[in-house]
C-alpha cells in the first residue's frame, strides 16, 4: 500500500491518512459493526432496563470523543503483525458466534469489546492502539458484570452502607436495630434499597474518574490510588446519605425516603463523590508532584541509580508534561527552551527505542485479510438475521409478556387443609432486586401460616438467597430438586432453602421459576446453566422447558417459625407449594388451550 | 628468615583475625550502605519532586483532607463507642420496658442480644417484650431454648413458662401441660430458691390442680416477701375452712396495705386493695372511708367506680340477709348510682327491685326517673324503664322507653330485640317495623339464636313461611327447649304441607310446656 511519510515539526514519522485507510478497510469496519447490531440492540435494552447502567449513552459519547481526540495524532503507519490480526479476528468472531448461539447479551458485550480492539489493531496498528486504549478501557464500564455479579455488588454495597451507617448512628447515640439492610428505630423503619446502596453513583463516579485519569495522563500508580479513592468516597458519600435519611426521617419526619427529596439526596451524593475525587487528585498532585524534565537532575541520576529512579519515577509520575507535548498535547503549556531540549531528547530516544525494539517487520493489513474479515463477519451477521440459523428454533419463544394480573380469587380459598386468609399485591420499582410485582396469598393451617407469592418479571432464574440476605436471613441449607424426584414427569426443578436469623427466627422457603405458559426452568446457580442453550442448539431442544429468552415469573413459598420446622411441617409446606403450582399450571394450560381455540376460530372466519 | 616467617604468620594471623572479626561487619555495613542509598534515592527523588510542588493543589486538596480526617475521627469514635454499646443498649431497653414502651424495648433488646449473645437475662427480657407485643410463639420458643424441660436452664425462663402453662390451662385444663408446669417450677426453684414469685406460682399450680392445702405453705412463704399476697392467702385459708388463720392473714394484709398507703397516699393499688380487705373483714365503713379519702385526693381516679362497687356489694349482702325489699337497699343503690350513674350493675338490680310493696316500686321508679332527668346512662335507663313497664303490663309505656333506648343507642341489641318482639305482639302489630328493627339487630349478631327466633316469629306472623323456616331452624340448636319456637315451627311445617313434622313439633311443644309447668 502506498503511503507518504514525512517528518513533521514534532520529529515523528507520520502518514498521509487519506491513503492509509482504504475503502476496503472502511468496508471491513462497516461489516463488523453491522454484524454486531442484532446483539447490540437487546444489549442496549438490557442496559437501559437496569437503572445503574442508564448512563451508558453518555459514556459512549465520552469514550468516543476521547478516542477520536487521542487517535488523531496516532501513527497508523506502524501497522501490526498479521498473526496478531488473525488471532484477534478469530477471537472476536468466536465470541460473536457464541453470543448469538447462547443468546447472551453479556457475551455480546464482550464480543463488542474484542471486536473494537481487533479493529483498532487491524486497521490502525500498534500505534493507534497505544493511543486509544484508554478510551477502550473506559468502555468496559458499559459491559454488565456477568453472572448477576452486579446484583451481588448492589447487595454488598447495601450491606456496607448499612453497617457503616449503623456504626455512625451508634456514635451519635441513636439507638437502632440492623436486620440485613433494614435499619429500624422506634416508630420508623428504613430499607436501604438499591438506590441507596450507591450503585448508581458508583458506576458514574468510576466513569468520571477514568475520564479524569485519561485526560490528565496520570501514571499507573496514580490510577490505582485515585480509583481506590473513588470507591472509598462513593461508599462514604452513600453512608452519609443513609445517615441523613435516617436522622431526618426519624427526628423530623422529613420526606427524604422517596420522591423529590430522595432524588435530591442522590444527586447531592453524586456531586459530593465527584468533588471529593477531584479534590483527592489535587491532594495527590501536591503530595506526589508530577515529574518534570530537569537536565541537572538527569545528569546526576546516571549510574547505578538511574534505572531504578527512572523506572520508579515513570511508575509514579507517568509521562512528564514534555513527553506528553511531544505526543501532541499541551504544546502551548511548555516553554520554548523545554521544548527544544525535549524534542531533541525525545527524537533521539524514539529512534533508539524503535531500533532497539523492532524485531519483526510490522505491516498494514493486506487486502485478503480485510476480505476474510468481511466474509466471516458478514456470514455471522446474516446468520443472526435468519431465524433458527443460530438462535433458538421458531415456536419455542414464549409470549413476551408477564403473567396476567392476579387477584385473590385466582387462588382457591381452600387448598387441601390450608385456608386462604389474606391477599395483597405489592408493586415496587422496575429494577428492584427483589421483583417488580408480587402477588401474595397467605394460607393458614393448624396455627401454621405461610405466604405464597408470585413474583416477577425476571429474565432468568432468580436466586432468592441475595434478597433474603438483605432481610437479615442466613442460609443454612440450599438444595435444588428436580420434579422427577417427587414423581412428576415434567422437567426442571425447584429450590428449597432453610434460613435462620438471630434468636429463634427460622424460615423455610421453596421457589421455582416458570415462563408465562408455565413451563419450568432448571434452577441454576452460576455458569453451568448457560450450557443448556448450547445443548439445545446442538441437539433437540426440550419443548417442555421455558424458552431462554422468555419473561419468567417465580413462585415462592415462605414460612416463618420461631423453631426449626419439623419434617412434617416441611412436608405440609411442600404439599401446599406443589398444589399451588399445579393449580397455576392448570390455569396456564387452560389459557393456552383457549388461545389455540381462538386462533382456530379466527382462521375459520378468515377462510 | 624465621623472623620474616614469623612476621608473615603474624600478618596472616592478623589478617585472619581481622577477617574473622570484621568480615560480618563489612557485610552489614555494605547492606546498610545499600539501604541508606535506597532511602537516599527515594529522598532525592522526593526532594526533586517537591521542588515542583504547587501550593494551589494543597488548597484544592483540602476538602478531601478534611473529609478524610473527619471520617477518621468518626471511625475512631464509633470504634470506641462499640465498647460501651452493650451497657447503653441495656439501659435504654430497661427504661423502655419500665415505661411499657414495648416496640422500642423490642428493638433495643434485639440489638442487645446481637451484641451480647451469651447473656441469658437479655434473651429472657426480649422474650418478655415479645410476649407483651403478642408474638407469643417466638417468645415461648426463646424461653424454651433458655429453659429446656429436661435440664435446668435459666430460672426466670422456667418460671415464665410455668406461668404461661397455668394461664392456658385455666381456659382448658390439660394434665400433661400441668405436669410440664410442675417440672418447670421445680427447676425454677432450684435456680431461684428464695424467689417469692416461684412460691406464688407454686401456690397457683396447686390451686389449679385442686390441691389447695399444698398451696398454703408456698403462699405463706411468698407472702413473707410479698405481703400483698396475704389477701390471697386469706381467701385460700377461708376456702379451706381455716377461718382463724384466714382472719389473721387478712389482718396482716390490712396492716401491710395501711403501711404502704401511709407511705404513699397516692398508691391507688394499695388503697383499692385495702378497701377490698376491709370489705372482706366486714369493715364496710372503713372501706368506704378509705375509698372516699382516695376520691377526695384524686377526683379523676378510679374511686367513684370502686365506691359504687362497694355499695353494690353491700346491697347484695343486705339483700341476701333480708327476705324482702329493705329501704336500706334502695338507699345503697341510690348512693351507688350517685357515685357512678353509669353503673349498669346498679341499674340491673333496679329492674328487679321493688317487686314487693307499691311504695318500693314507686321509689325505684322515681329513682330511675331522676336519673333520666339528670341525663345519666339515658339509653340504659330507658331500657330498664321499658323492661319494668313491660313486666307491669304497660306496653305503650314499654314501647316508648324501649324505642327511645334503641334510638339513643342502636348497639343496644337486647333492647332492639325486645322492641321488635313488642311491636310484633302489640295490638295492632307493626310487623314491618318489627322486621326492620330485628334485621338491623341480626346484622350485628347474625348467629344469635334469640334474635333469629324473634325474626322467625315475625315472619310467621307475616305468613312468609319459607323464610321463617330458615330462621327458626337456625335458632333451634340454641333454643331446643323453647316452647314458642316449637309451636312456630309446627305452624310453618303445617303451612308448607309437612304434616308429620308439624305434629312432631306440636308434641315437643306440649311435652316441654308440661315439664316447665311441673318445675
């Protein structure tokens, strides 16, 4: 490929960009981007559905701006090694294919990151990568944490905020009780919800901190310090928020637990965290000033100490401002004498380092490489659009709707020996870790009282252990069981938990997930459940199981008792759970049959 | 040569000696020099960096420094406070329990138990608080954990469990539960040998199991520490026929309560207890004097009702002794109603009063009218007047008073029931009005047999036999010996074409009437 190289005023080899980036490369980039779109749309929907990821459009814009700003001055003529290009392209294609087969938005996000890295190296070479990688790093904040780790993070932050706030309240002599993530005072009860955990300000603050670090060219040591400080300040700010809510709500009954008061508190917390992060950065700059080029110092530092000092100094201080200027930034802020000294030193250094480091010749991507890229990703993209080629076969996807609104009468008044004594509907916020909607029936028998609830909607099997831990419950035993164990012929299973709290508070919980056509879900804890879609794609899918992409609800039985439940009591509870499950299943089956009948009637009318 | 050799040897020896002695020292010096050199490098580096520091960064970094310092201070304070938390929470919990602020006490005790898991007393107090909040199951579970049946646990918990069992057994006696109560009491006695509460509960246990004689020594021991129990002891001894001992016990109770009252004239419990003791000792005037003093000290206290109760008690004594109505009885009721015009017990006694001479009846009537004019317990007074008028065979007057009573207080369902009955049996009967009234009564008490019977009778008169049958059959289990009910059922079945059933009810009515006449 023809390229024109000149020595610019900064003394760096550069290229004529218009000829360096050909139409083939542009086509390759376009095809790769388009191939990811079918997975990017559900990914964007998932991110938007989670409140703590809703900042992602701003983050994308910011990272894009940063990448563009830094990438303008990159040396794209350096190229790369074809082996690396091939390896990265293969990895990116594999990840995209896996994401499409497993219908995993998380894998899709990983595939996007891998593909973007691949594209940067493929068409920009090591030079572009070296310049733009911080912007790429910031994009990782948009990748949701896998395996529900963000939920675990939320719960952990809720617990930390609660415990720290409790310590401060004790120091303030405000007597209270902490039960999980609930702070109870006489006459008042405060639940440290997801919004109060600090998760929203955590991600936003981390993004802002990363931007600050990248823009200001800090060294690795400062990166570590400032990021750690950002985490610390988020936790501190959120703890202050919890304390303020408890004090203002309990002493003066101010409306700070919901509504505009709550939102204002959240905004203040975020601003406070950002302000403290910036202030910490300045403090670090004072305590550990940035490295400046000093010829006297450089001369004296030669010898056996020079390596250690240079390495340590670079590690602490990052690039000196002069070196940053040579790279294309802050030229106006450096004095002329510094510049001339720096230019000569840096040019000399760059030539020596390039001679020292280059072992194999780097090349620009050949046309055939770009062609292969276009073909592979083009096939992947087209395959995603053809139904059944990569994703689940048609007909298994359940109606994308949560179950119909339930009422008290949807459960019989008498279920065996159990008598229905209460009903309520609870509606929370859409991204509440517990559930958005809960329909709760209370049953009673011989002094035992049980809550049967139907909760959702969920995208997958929802592990209740975290939610129960938030209520102060400790899981003593957790067991997954299959329906076949109890003599039923349906696949899937349910989970039983034995819980305990402080001092004579015990509970027995059974829960299981279904789609809106009441097809069961296999309970999964971590990774291994994700293998099921692969098996389905490779073999015959089990029509009796819920579709992986369907909206699900969860049936939960909760029985609390001062003493540990006896086996007889547990058997009673199990009987009730399965009776309710069969009752709902019967209703769901009837609904499906009615729909089929209606469909056939409509077809007859059409004929 | 030899000298040279010797010198060499000595030099070698000296070198060896130096090498031996100073070798390690050189090594340490070398290491020390390197370390110092390293520190010097860091210091040199820092000094070089610090030459370029900018003071504006310090100013900008002050907020972070100050907040960090504040966080540190708060953390230290919180850490120090942790050491005192147990005592502070215990004090708060105790104060809340004393003030009967059980919701707050629960929070503090729950926290206290979390902070100090080993303390049995805290867990016991938490259980007591939970029991007072109605969480009896959990409270019992905690107590059972503290005081298992098969071992000797926390004494107070054993005592509490025994009391709970006795309380439940009072409603439904259960021999096995009483055995458990005995086991708990025995273990409580082991742990708390001198506690009066244990002996008092033992006495209650023996009384519950019908062994009053075994209760006496325990109650005597308990009374030594709790003299207010002498009153209970007096009752117990009196029930055993040990009247002299009972008298002595009552006198001791009296003396103790007098002492308490002298120490604190505002002690309502002592004053009321003393009045009860004096009443039981036959010192009615003394009891009245004590209660009158209390009423004078605290006009808004419970003494007016206590005075009325004492007078009614006296009325009952006099009525039992006198064979007929005594003017003293009316005076007693009058005084009782003066102290407590709303006393339903006094009013109920007024209903039956004056069945003898016309003068007594007139006096009772005047008394009731005085109350009515004074606006006291007006609905109930109307009810009493209406009932008395009905018995005096003055239906118009009865109707008037009962209607007034029902209009003033619709919750007076017995009044309404009587009113509906009267309306249905008046001449001419007002059946629609009667039905309306009895329907409203049944809305309050849909399962009451008497009210169902009334409505059934009204429906029979309205010739709505099918509906009447529903009400009468539902009333029958509650009033199986009611002659009028069987007669009404007979009419209904006959009109519905069920002759056999009608005859059976006729026969039953006849037999019941004969039996009641014979009695």
